[in-house]
C-alpha cells in the first residue's frame, strides 16, 4: 500500500506474483475499495507499507509539521480500513522507488530516485547489478523536487498537480531569469545540489511578477542541469551507462531527452507506483533468486 498523503494505491500479491493493481490519485484509501479487494481475494496475510512511518514522523516533527506521529500511525490507518488483524511492515520510501530496477531491461544500471521528500532523502543514487545497493543520497531540505514544485506555485499553478502543464510552458529560453533564480536559490550545482532555502512551503511569491512561461523555461533549464550533472558524476565514477530514473521527477518528459545514456523510466515512477515497487523491495531476495535462476 502507498498513500495517506497522495496517490493512495494498492496492489495485491500472491507471494511474488501480482494479482491486481489498484491505482488512484486520491490522498487516502477508501474503506469500500479495501472491502471490495477483501471480498475478491480474502484478507491479506501481510501489508507492506511504502515508507518508514517512524522516520517520516521524526522528519515532519523536526520540520515543525503538526501531529506527525498521529498522521503516520499505520496501525490506525489499517484498523480504520477494516484491516485490524493484519500484520504489516514497511520498506524505505526511496528503496521502494529504486526497486523498480528489478523490472528494468538492465542487468546493471545506476538508479536515480528524485522526488520531493522520502523520509529524509530527497534524492538517492543506487547501483543495480542483480542486487540493489544505495550509494549516496541528498537529504531534506535540499530537494530538486521541492525546487520544481515551488516554482510551479510561483507561476500561480497547483504544486503536486500542475507540474506537467508547467513543463509544457517551458518553450523559450530565459537566460536572465534563469541566472537570477540560480543565483538566488542554488548554492551548489555539483552532484549534490544544495539550495539557499527550504522550499517545502514554497517561496512566498518572490517571483510573482514574472510570466509563467519565463519561470517555466528557466526552472526547466536549471532542473535539467542539476540532474544531468548528477548523472554525469556517477557515470564517470562507476563506468555504468545504463540509467534508471524514478521518483516523481521522472514524469518530466523534457529531462529524458537530455540524458545521453540508455535510459529506462518505470511505468509508474511516482508514489502511487510504490504500492507495486514496495513489494518488489520486500520480496527482493526471492525475486533476485528467481531472476538469477
């Protein structure tokens, strides 16, 4: 299961085989959806949750968000959905995203997970070579995803919803605006991008006088530079030229043409897709043994 924030989705598995996939763009699971699945398949033996709720709660508490431990009480979430006798476990948020590698066409690849925030990681780099190993990460609040979404909000659009529309506005280069935004916000554009401020709650309208088209063009250029710089660093470091891009930022279509290596993007790289990939993560040893066989 993934959700209780956005993209509340469920997949049903029998051991390592998926039986049904139920994806939504809703923030929370619906009782009737769970009941329908229970009638068809029976009550689950185990629920795999798509992130570590304890670590996420600590990060939200540190960031000053309200009631984090109550909001991430998975036991209560499951009880309210009629799954009160069900065992549950969790995998890491970025581990779930990265585990799409097991369904990729590659025997060896670099996996880049880029989204707004996991528990603490906002970007992480993994090596897939039959097994999956985390190599490095960039932690909250230095988030490429939050940077992009905050600029969506500056353009008077809705973050976490209108990113695709914002991307479509990025047509005409805006060097002056790009340089200003980069100077204002980007402290480091090396493999570990750093930002001058926490953009979790947006930027407060500091660029509201710019046209949406100019903001989108400038933002898209910076976004592409940050990601390509990161990929180039790790390709040079490892010699691996197969690239997997996942996390919410992987939905950005323009970045895909800027990556000069063999690229694979999962069919559902966002959090909703983690209802599938979190089970890949949980069953990774069995799946790897199966693939090797």
